[in-house]
C-alpha cells in the first residue's frame, strides 16, 4: 500500500500541471524581484514615464522567460509548447491582477504585453529543453 502511494505522489509532482504551476509561480516571483529592484532604482532617480514602462516590460519578460525555462527544463520535451502554456497562464495572472488593483480595463499595451510574454516564455522553453543534463560522477 505504501508503495502505491509513493508512486502516486511521485507522478503527481512530476505532472504537467504541477510543473507548470510551479514554474509560473517562480516566474511571478522573479518578476516581483525585478519590479522591487526597479522601484528602488526609480525612487532614487528621476525616471521618465517611458523608462518606467521599459523597466516594467523588462521585469515581465524576465519573469516569463524564467517560467518557460523552469517548466521546460523539468519536463525535458515540448519546450515551445510548454513555454507557450506558461506564457498564457502568466499573462492572465498579470492581467487579472491588474484588473483587481486598477479596478478598470486599460487596453493600452495589452496586445504588446501578450506578445512579449509569449515570445519570452517560448524562448525560455526552448532554452530549458536544450540545456545540458548534469551526469552524476561514476
């Protein structure tokens, strides 16, 4: 009985769902780290609106790249599709969080954000699949 439970537990944590959710959570965490660093930088400098939006785009791209990279590195196949899936999930997380915080829909830059997130997460997925596997020493 214990053997069957251990097998189920292993299969569940290695599933696409858990892998993707964990990777998206890591991507959102990296994005928040970048945003925190950029906000500290903006507080100390006089930044223009264009620079602020550029920093936000960089944070979004870095987080989506990490999400695609982690998921594809863990799964080791279908990097482009896994990266695309992570990008879609991450975009909707950011979109709905923006709706909750702003309490309104702003269509400005929405399509560009979607393109950036999908592109970076797909690149991260391809890079994650193509990384070398560390072989244990003999």
